[in-house]
C-alpha cells in the first residue's frame, strides 16, 4: 500500500545487498551462484519506514522476524541464521 508516494500499510520491499533501501530492485527473486542476491522485507510500513511487525530476509539466507520502530529493530524478535538455528 502507498500513501503520498511512500509505503504505508502492509508491503514488500526488495533491494540488492550493495544498494540502500531507497533503490528497490526490479525483481524479488534471490538468485545464487554469483548472480543477483537480494535483501527483502515483508511487513508493515508507516510513512515510508518499517513500523510494527515484519520479516527481513538477508541475502545471506538468514532472517529477522520481529518488530520495528522507525525502520530499526525494536522489541520481541527472533533471528534465524543460514543453518536454521534460532536465537531469541
């Protein structure tokens, strides 16, 4: 969802690892073996920033599942590394 030109509500954002969130990628597929690898966020936005619950998948294969405030990790969460080990 968008409002006034920025994400607002539930949404998905993907970008290449070396780029900032300001430059979204055209594809949300992760491709291995030296090709495009993407970071991806799926969750709530408010006025263009991550706000509330969301999941952030890192290009490395690990992920953060938890809460965000002003696009920063905040509150209850769990981190799952590339091997599937869960840290809360």
